[in-house]
């Protein structure tokens, strides 16, 4: 699509086209002159409109003509203004008075209930109709913005599934213009037509359309915590309600109902829901979520407003705003979305609602400043203008002695010098950028020191070098270093990994000399084992040494179908305890040997040997939905079962075959939410090499599950059978 064609498509965001010559603009305030953030401005009888910005300023482009503008803000009287727009821009500043509530004297006798409960019941009775039957489909244009600022350094902020490092000042600002398509039941597809990210020329934005559907039982999910709608089937189990008043808008009564949690930290909204008399639909909601409900957020404020279409017979979401605070208010963020130009019940092709739920047009991230100035429906604040100006400024010109043989990334470096942050290096994952395409990522220094009975006190550290080759490919090199003071051994390994993300895959090569747990993966956390050893004289961590080389190839061939091939060669050597240090020495207790404990077999140690392990697996995710962004594919959800089939072959001093099948699926349990069920089956074909003859009795036992650690210890049978067959 050429840029001119894209501009024509996007012009509907300003309720006209680029040839429109006039704007109506101004500021929306309360009666005290304070700006009202994200107040709605709609052309009456249509879904053409905009919102004010954080400071209350708005601008709406319209073709010359006569219009009635409707100004809306939750809790304030709706205002209507007739305008005659010519070829000149017009300024219209509007103070909005608070809503006038009419409330008859209500006497609630003992045993009676507040009238709000009957209104909620009426809304519950209509919930299914508005969720599934009022319309079958719609298509609209949507503008979204995310703004994040901080007064602190360090840590990460995760909003809508995207985690970003927290930095002082504005650390994320992004806008998108999209076409959103919807079809019952709950099928969405979003096509991003334009995206802008402050300081990032790729246009990769985490923004997307996010409406809250209060006609669902669970209308919001934050950090795995479901928040129940005030009209959910089970609302009376979690909410208390009180009718605070009734206002009249265009002859239509709107009930203002206060919502309260029935018990502390109940997963509900606290605030007000506005319900229309007679139709019993939700008009708007203005509420917050308590800090104990969705940690780590200190506070979360939610506001959503609906507008009528087709002679007020159908109401659709027009604007949604979310405010978020973390770390005692030091980190602040807001998300805002407005939807315009609705088309109800359009003929949408079946192919639009396939596995891909979000995609980008090729030109989405390539639009210039003039493009956004013409098509941005909400004016930027001064802070946002300053952030774009600082981060999107061109780099300083190269020095005279610069030559084409120099590193070309020098030309792409940001003008600000990276700052070293000691706090982030000590307590979190610290990333140091070295140009736009190269970065170093350091692990927390607090994880460097630990204790175990084999190495005594040990130092271990790793960091990662990452180089991006375009938006969808990257190479990472990760060196690991480890030194044990009790056994006086230095060990190291290096992992290299090349990833491609359009059709996700990776190639991994790793090798060196290092210690590993007998299970072959991190079965026991070393920090926890340190406390058990020093405070209780328990050493659950069982280690061995391996000199190895490993190769793995993974590729998704088509959506939901992924294969993995691997090969590992290792020389394995047993290790012995070298330290008896403890902080709580007990006479009746001592450290067990560095071998799994088994009451039926005294000697569970193994001999040094060589192992060559070949592996292959196939994973199928049925009905997998995904997002395709400029930096690659991201799995959104899997609506069907997941099946994984695996095979492993042991050679050299090993001689075994292992097959495995794993099946899982998610199910909805009505008002209880979702649950996942999984089944796994596998079989080892017994090894014949004499190295493992001493373990034959263990191997032949029927219980060969891969047991994990518990507060009391480990399952020896599962641990040994897993290790010796790797």
C-alpha cells in the first residue's frame, strides 16, 4: 500500500479527510478551570469524535457545515453545542458543571434492600443479550496511546503483557492508529495502520485495542487476577450497591450506583456504574481497583464510556482510560483509546478471524511528523511534545575523520549517553545499550554468592551480549563463570543463540566445563538450598561435573506446529562433599553425601562416563492465536489442546530409548474461571551397559516420574532414573 493510500484510509480518524480545511478546538474544564482529562467530544448522531488530552485540550477536524457537538465526562452534565463551521478554525472552550442528581427520599427498613439491587438485577437479566445478540459484528477505527513516566530507576513495568525497564523521566510513549473488526462471539482482529514510539524508529508498539466488556462475568484480568463485572452472575457475592441518584440526559434517566467490595481485597471495581433506565444497559463506569487486589499496582483507575448508534438503539464503547501507579506513586502510566466511525453488522470475511489477531501494515512504522500532525485525533501535551523532540532528534553529525570503514552503528546511536545504574545492577537485570542494535545484559550481583557442600562458598556470574540484525533476528552470546572455594575449581561455559521471529525459530550451541544438578535442569533453587544447608544442615542440592558440547535447533513450520532437534555429548564426573560448614551445627545430624538418598540402596553414586544423547520432539498447539508485530510473531493464546511428542536416544556409555507424550487443555468452569488439565505418559527402554547395572533395581520400578523437590526432600527413584538416561 502506498503512503497516499494509507493516508486516505486513516483520514477517518479525524472524521473527514486531509482535504478538510477546518478544526474545532479548545479546552474542556470544570467550573473551577481545571482541565478534564479525556473528556469525549462526539458529533451527535454519529460515532465521529475525539477526546481531550491529559490537560483537557481537544481538537476535531470536520468538513465545513453545521454540527451539534456532544461533550461528555463521567460525573458531569452532558453539554451540547451547535456550531457552524466554515473555512476557518474555531475555538470553543467549555466549562462543564457537575451532574445534577435527583434522589427521592428513600427509607430502607430493616430487612429491605437499597433500590440499587433491583436495578442491578434488571441489568443482569439483559447481560447476555447485550453481550451476544444486540449486534453480530462491527468495524471501527481506533486510536490508542500509552504514556509512562517514573521518578525512580530500576525494576520493570509490565502493562498489557509488555515488560519494560523503568527509567527516570518518560520511559515509554507510543501511539497507534488501527482498524478494529469484531464478530460474535468475542472474535477480534486489529490491523495497525500507523504506529509511533518515542525514541524508536522501528515503530514497534505494545499498544493495542483494550475494551472492558462489562457484560462478561470477568471483565478484566490483571496479573492473573480476574476482576468481576458489577453485573456478573455472581456480583452479589462480591459487591454491595447503593443508589446515589438519577440524572436525566436527553430525556433518558441514568442511575448512578455506588459499588463497594463486600469483603477486603474482593476482586471488584470500587466506584460508580451508570445504568440506563428501561434498557438497563451500562452507560459508563468510573471506578478504581484496590491496591490489595492486583499487586504490584498501588492504584488503578478505570473509566469507560459508551455512545449510542442507529437512533440510540445500539450502544458501543467510545473511550476507555486506565491510570496506573506503582512503587508508592513513583511510577505513573496511563492508557487511552477512542473508537470512531463504527460500521454495524458489516459483511466481514471469515478469513479475517483466523489465527492472527493483530497485524501491522508494511508502512505502519514509517510515517513522518507531518503525517501524525494531520491524523493524530488527540493533541499532545507539552510533556509529550518535549519527549518526542528529545528522543526522535537526529543524531549528532559524524566527525570529519569518520570513514565508511568505521562501525556504521555509530551513526545510529542515540544522542544521550547511557547511564550506569548501580542499584539496577545489584538488585535487577541491568541492560547497557551500546548503540541501537547492541546491548549488554547483566544478572543481579546479589545472586553471585551461594553455598553448597561440594563447592563450599561459590561465586557464579553470567552476562549476555545481544546483537540485533534488523527487527526480527538477533544473536546472543552468554558466558557463565563459576568458582568454588572449597574444591578450588574454576569452571566456565559459553552459550550462543541465534533467533529469528517472523516464523519463530532458534539455533543454540553451548559448551564448556560446568557443574549441573543430577536432574539435568534447575530442580532445586540454589538460594533456597543455601538457607537449608546453613540453617538446617540439609544439602538437597546434588551436583556433578560435565565437560560437554550441545546443539539444538527449533523451528515453527506453520502456526502451532513446532519441532525441536538436539544433540549433546558430555563427559560426566561425580563430585564429593568438600565442606561441612553450617551456622546451626547439630550433634545428631550431619550432611548427607553428594548422592541421592535411598533407604533401599546404600550406594547411589555413579562412575565417570561419557554420554551422547540425541533428541527430537514435535509440539502441536491447536487453535493457536498470535500477534504479528514488526519484531516478529508473539503467541497470544491457545484456545484448543496442546500435544507434545518426544523421543530421546542414549549412546556411548548409555544405551536406552525414551518416548514421551504430553497433552494439556484449558476449560472454562462457569463463574469459577478457567482451569488447565494435563496428562503425561512415557516409557524408558531399559539400558544394558554395565555402568548402570547397579541401578537396575531402581530402573525397573514402575514409578519413574520426574519428581521435584519438596520441603522434606527429593524422590530418589525419579531423580536417578532421569539423570542416568540423559
